[in-house]
C-alpha cells in the first residue's frame, strides 16, 4: 500500500488532531484506538466498499470489509476514526461511506488522518 499526497491533502487541523494519538503499527492497535473513542468495529463482507461509519441510538459503529488485507483494514479503521473525530459534528447524514465516488475534501482529510497514524508502520513494510 502506497500513499502519495498532493498539497491539498495536508491540513493543520488534521495534523493537530492526529498528533494526539500514538502511531499505529497493527490492525489490533487501530481497533483499540477506535474502541477507546467509543466506536464498535465490525468486520463484514462488503461488495465494493472498504468500510463506513454509522451512528445508531447514540453509538458509533465502524464497519470494515473483512476481505481486505490486514493493512488495508487498519487503514480503513483509521480513516473512519478520522471521520468520527473530524466530521461527526458537521454531518446531517447518519452514514458515511468510504467509496471511490466520494473523493471530496472530507475523504481527503480522513485519508490524511489515517496516513499520519500509520506512516511509521508503512516505512517498516517498505524496508
């Protein structure tokens, strides 16, 4: 998995929020982070979706495509955590879905958040 970010991905708000958390080096740590923020992580078979976050009865749920490789599942969890931390208060929709057609600014911020937490792990895999 390789990330390259154009200039418009970089965002001080995202960097500040991500700096509050330790680096993530495993899927288990990504799940632990999500759970520490009150989100339940569910692994399901999803067709074309990598994952999503939804809210029900005051609870947050992150759904991840169980068919993805481990690092992609971790990235998806962290991406959805990014939505929880950065965008929850700004959305009227009850569901955010991570899909190739949703590539607006909020998706870029969530991707950048995941990258900031995983970048050290990614360096290990490249060595």
